[in-house]
């Protein structure tokens, strides 16, 4: 029986090639998109699942509260984790991870490696690590020992066995012996390491509850409640942090909090870090869970669009199959058998679409990888379980999409349809119109989202950052030049393609700026504000605007004890006349080494607020100190944009001349800024790519409906032409009903899009205003594309020979 159903379905498919092609292609694109997005979502949800203790591991993070702002930080004071372990028995282990450095020296060969971390000896008790050389119990017990992963061992020493017992020099001074080699971690981890150095190599045993310097992970008892533990963390602040604050600031913790300061520690479940964490100092770039929701919604929307096409075209051509149904019923077919016939036909379409969709997914997978930055593999679909799931989904979608057409077709009365051509009922027309409205509503919504996201990205990467970022490279770790640093700078400054050079701690929106305790002498207000060290050329390189006063200058020796504030810092300190005011600090590096006296710094300038941090945060108070006193090792080099191809190799050659053993590495500042918005850029690309696909699918369905409508009105068009109607009149007649549906789609979509875009923009402290023309443009784009789709078939009908059409009728 089923064999006969599929045989008949295949004949009908070949008989109506145009409609069949439109149905299959539309459904194939929808299934292709769903498969790709399902692969992406599955990959993103799989982070850190390889950890055996994944349900018991939590990262300790802190919300640092300042007057009028807050900061979420992953690095916490090095002693906090041990304090939590002492106070709460449900904490089995506390392990710290510390950023160590980027330079590895092996036999006088220097390698760049940004994945070198310090780790406590109990690292292997908390995290799942497979050691292939050495034992996890003593691998990091002793000072100056290290564990490296297998790929690094092969890169440095040829094999894991050869690496054991060898020595590596970290950052030029930390000589470590390799005491273990481990398997590489899976790529789906919220952080990666190549080398782990024993934390006992560093001075981390002094009590410190104030400086944010380590990443701390807690292993809880299986029966422990993380929520209950988190609720008790304020007691840690009261017992351990408060005395440190009182000693450092010279005021009680109660006064400190009344001024608007505070610390709120919280726990992050290990498996939620990659998708739910948005700290200022993440170990690796994270992905927003909103991207996953977005991908899932878009995938379902596009598949739904494809199913709508199928339903619309199937019900539309039901008129042409009415006589077939009448004959079948006359010869004894019951409604059940007819329903099964058309369900089988629908499933056949779906299976063919899946096959084509898999082929399209294979072709488009590299595009998805480039959009998301993932390394997804098509071999995922070769799993028998996945193949079975896809097959079942194809049958389900085929049955679901074909159910309504099957019920409609099977309900035709044979006497009525055999007497003459059957006409679609009002309910069928209303359903098709409703589905068209829904299709284009989704398309308009995606276009609005694309415009808003692109506009916000342009705003974040554009000229309103308050500083210049184009054609500037950041050369970090110039301390590797040692005594040749000044000679290197002098040579670079002489180059024709170099406009300027500045030394600083880091470039805007680079690494997080440290916070330091400061007090304004005149107002007595104590604040913990961001600080950075810059030289006299920093203003010119980055184009900062002075509000008052002046910038640092070599002509003023007293500038070594001078500060420059941004507008937010002036407001934070309550300074009405900032120039000439004085600031002191309790931080050791801002005072003489004797520890008995205190340096008073004079404010010599105020710069206009600029976004030295991501636009996700409000501009924080910032103090610029003189690099001539404190030192700075990042060279920001402003290059003439027309000479990049020659200037960069020249700078590299100069570096090699002074430091042949060390690799020359640099980053463009605009790329550093762009890295701050990786999640938003992914959303931007996903919205843009799949908005185009949604419109394509909608237009494929619209093309089929117009083709059918034109066929249905062949006689009407011919008569109108004989009576003098022009091609333009015919196009207008055929398009006006569909254009009205698109306008209705826009009116329905705009309120939803207003709400959705407003909610998304709340993630940014600084954001665009969405103007009314964004919604108008989206509707006009969809209407224009739809009109072109309609016009193609309408013009074809308008220029056809009416005599030939009437003879056919």
C-alpha cells in the first residue's frame, strides 16, 4: 500500500516540476539552516562537560561596587579562596590560577605563548587532567616545577618523553623543571593552558584580601548547595576584607560602604561560564547565551517559513488536484486512504529536502565557522544516532507540513469537483494570506534586527569612542628589548611611515586597567579608581581632548608627581577646580619605598571622557600617571595609513636588529577594540546571514503563489489585455493583494521589534537611538524584494499572447 502511495507521489512530483522544485528547495534551505544552527548550539552548550567534577566546580567572582558604578571581576584576591575553604566545610578544595606570562625561553630560543598559568598543586584534584608523564599528586608540589600539555611538549622537545626533566625559562627569570606532561584539554573549555607553573614558585602565601590577582575555583561537596554558600559569602567580607580596607583607607568599613563602596562575592557554575559570564577579565572570550537563544529562534523561524511555503503551495495547487480526488472517491477511496496518500507525498518531499539540505549544510559549514569563529565539523552528522534523529525529524516535518493540505484535499466532494473546476474556499484563502503575513513579518523583524545590530556595532567601533584607533599598532612587552629599548624607539621614530610613538601601560579597551585607592586632599573623598601610566605623546597618538590644563611634558620635571584626570574622576572626587588640586594614595607603588612618607600628586590636566573600557560599562573615573616615573612597556605606534605595507616590515626588522632571539608581535588597536564585542559581532553576522535566507525562503514561496495565482487568472488577464489593459495594469492587479499583505505584516511586526530592540540595547551603557525610519526601511526593503518577485511572473503573464491563452482555456 505504502509503496503505491510513494509511487503515485513520485509521479505527481515529476508532473508538477516547478511547484515541486519550489517546495523542495524552500524546505531544503530551511532544514539546512536548522542543521547548521543545531550543530552550532550543540557545540556551544558542550563547554566544560568533559570535567568529571563539572557539577561541583564553581568559580569565585566579585562584584566590586563603587559610587555610581559597579565592575564584575573574575580575578579575586589571592587569599579569599583559602578563607572560604577554612570557613565553610562544604568546600573541599580551593585552587588558584594566575596569569604568568607570554615568553618561554628554551635553550636560548624564545617562544610566544599566552597560555602559561600558575596553578596550585591541587589543580589536578579539582580539574580532570590526564597525565601521560609524571603523577598528578606531586607534579606541582615543589617550587620551580611545571606541567606542559602534549602538543607543547612535541613543539618544544619533539615528544612527551623527551620533555620530562627539561628546563624552561618563563619571562626571562623563572627557571622551571618540567615535572609532568598531560593530554591536551578538549577545545570546548572556558580556558586553555599550555604550561602550568607551580604557584609555590611565587610569593602567594602572604595574606591578601584586597588586590585582585588570581582566578579561584572551589570544589564543593556533592550534597552542598551553592546558593546557600553564596548567601554566606558576605561574612567573608566582614571578617577578612573589612580590616584590610580599614588599614588601607584609614576609615572604618562602615564609612567605606556608606560612601557607596562594597564587595559582593558570588559563585559561577563551571558549565555556565562560557555562555553566562560577562566579566571584565575573562580568561577566554565568552559567548552570550542570548546568541544561543537567537540562533535557536532564527532556526525555528526559518524552518517554520519553509513549512509555511509547503502548506501554502500544497493548498494552493489543491484546486488543480480536485478532479483527481473526485475520481479517487468515485472509485471507492475513503478519506483515510487519501490522507495517507498526501501525507506520504509530503514525507517524500521532506526526505528529498533533507538529502538536499545535508548537501547544502556541507557546503555552507565553512561560512558558519567564519561567522561564529567555531571549528565545527561535518563529521558530527555521520553519527548513526544523529542520522536517525534527522530522519525522524524529516518524517515529522513532512507529516506536520502535509497534514493540513491532506485534510483539505481529502474533504473535497466528488460530485462538486467533477461537475467543474473547484474553487478554493474562503477559509483556504484566509489561511494562505495569514501564513504570507506571518512569513513576511518574520522577514521584516530580522531586517530590523540586522539594521539595529549593525548600527550599534558601528557606534561601538566608530568615531564616538573619544579616542582615535585607526592605523595604531600596540607592541607589548618592550621590556624584552632591555637596554636597547630607547635605541629601538629612536630608530622607529625616524621612519617616514611613523607619525608618532607613545609608551603606556596598555591601549584603550586593551587589558583591564588596575584600580588604586586614592584620596582627594581638598575634598577628603577616598575613591578606588582606574589608573594607567602614559607618556607625554599619549594624547597625540590617541587624539585625546583636553578639557582644561595641559598634558605631561618633558619640559616640566615636576610632572613625575603629576596626575591627569578624566571628567568622571573630577566628578568622583567632587573637585570644582581640579587644576592644581592634590591627590594622595595608600598604594605602595605611589609612595616612597621607606613606607613612612606619602607622595602628594598635583592635578595638571583634565581630559574629556573617552571609552577606555568596553561600551558595556559606563565610563569609569580614570587617573593618568606619568610613565616617566612608573614605567610602561607597551609601545603605541601611529603609522601613516598609506605606508602600512612598508612600515610594518621595517619596524619588525628594527626589532630583530636589537633583539634577534625574540619574535616581533603587534596588534592593531582597532582589532583590540573589536575583540571587546565578539558576541555582538557574532549576533550581527548571524542576523545578517539568516535574514537574507529568511527573505529568500519567503520569496520562493511568494514566487510559487504568484505563479499559481497567475495560472488561475489566465482567462481574466487575457480578456483584460484584449480590452486594452497594459502590462503595467496587469502587474498592478496581480501585485496589489500581496503588497497589502506585506504592509499588514509590517504593522504587526513594528511593535514587537520596538520592544525587542529596546530590550537588547539595554545591555550597553552607551547605545544608539532607534529612529522610526529603521522600521520604514525594513518594510520598504521587504516590499521591494517582494514586488520584484511578483513582477517577474506578472510581466511574463502580461506579455503572453492572449489569443493563445484563451484557446488553452
